[in-house]
C-alpha cells in the first residue's frame, strides 16, 4: 500500500476527530454563553435595589428572576473571582445587556444609591452626621446642610426633616437631600393637617409640641399622656420646664447632644429655656415621628401637671407639685 492510500484511510479518522473537536468547542461556547452571557439586548441600565438586611442567596435569586443573570452559580463564581464578599444594600445601575462578569463587577463596587436610616427624635445636626457618613459629604457640605439648606424658611429650620428610611443617590446635592426629607415630612404630615385645622392648632405649634413629646417620652406608649400633661401646662399658663428644651439650647458640650442637664443649665439665657420662658420655644427641638404628632393632636385626658420616669422607664404623673415631690422621693431617690 503506497503512502497515498495510507493517507486516504487515515483522513476519515482525522476528519471525525476534527468534527468532534469543533462540536466540543461549540458546546463549550454554548454552555459558557448560557451561564455567563448577557440575558438580553436591553442597553439602558436599570436600578437594581438590594434591600436592607437581605442575605446573599436572596439577592442572587432576585438577580436571576429579574432577568439580569442566567445562572446563579456563574454569578457567584464571577462575584468571588472579582473580589466580592457580600453585596452591600443599596441601588446599582445594571443592564440585561451586561454579561455576568460585568454585573458582578458593578455589584462588587459601592452602590450608587445608599440606604440612609434617620431615627426619630434627632436634631438636624445629628441627621447631618448620618447623611454625611452615608453619602460621603465633605465637612463643608455638611455645614451648609445645617446652616443654609435647612434654614431657608423660618418655619422649616427644624422639625421637618422627617425620620425615616431613605434610598438616596450618592451624588444628590445636599440641598436636594434637604428637600427630599422635607417632602417626606409633608407627605406624612398631610393626614394630620386637617385635624390640626379642626382643632384650631397652627401646624408649627403642633410640631413644636410633638418634638418635645418625642424627646421626653420613654416610648410611644407614653406619648399621649405626656402630650396631655404638657397641654395642661400650656392651657394653665404654666412654664413647661422641660429638660429636653434645655438640652437643645445647650447643645453638645462633649457628652452628646442630649446629655443630662445640670442646675446651671436652667439659668441659660435662651428662648429655648422653658424653665425661664413661658410657652413653646421658637422652633421644634427635634424631628418627631408620626407617633408624637398623633399624640399631640389626640392626647390622653388627664388632670396631671407633672411626670417623671423611674429607673425602669415607667412613667408616674402627679396632679400637684407636692405629689410630684413625693414621686421623686419614691421612684428616684
């Protein structure tokens, strides 16, 4: 058998091997694209939101069900390969036109929208601290938020930067953040505005008293009773003599904004000193939640004029100053 005949016999074998190799390559590419390729042709990025306190497996499943990835295992592989450990809560710009590597890369970075949680009862300086930390503000931006952007109108200096959970773009200017919090206040306060009008209570008055109730209460269950007592004092032309207003007037002396007052604090020359001045302070002393607002509109009917909290946080009220002194001896000595 000459060489030409030998070659002719081997060629079918080589052809089959080549075809098998091509098939394997095509299959590999198909499997790769099935797992790692882009799910669709959508080019516009969408905001993919990871909720607070969401575990990783839930996020990956949400990515798959929303059509951003095809294969959960492939994403997890790409995410770990890219140096990711846990996907941070927040909002991310991703597209169904991205492959799994591109999606994973975006989710290993800082989110473009950050969750910001503002607790009830903070003054705006404390709110500014949280916003600056979460949104990456420089000192100048934080200072302008406190002194300028939240002081554009007299009735909006304090009390209207509503305590809530927000999803805020990290590049949103501080002025717009102030507007966002104020808009949320107007949304939440709207149901109470009608009640205030019916009771002939100006909304700034309602908000001032609600801010005091928010700071004075040990919990939401105390608020209606404290509101009733403070209304009694106002209607009797008594001074409110509330420690929280002194704390606001004094500010942070190194022990926090709401550190206990001292006897010397009662002599502060400030319109917020309700030990020296009758009526309400010129502005709210904090940003109250709806519980305090509701309590001021619908207070508990009581004959008490005084109250205190014992060491366990339980409230005790008294109708006379003498009874109040007895409560001090009984519960605080």
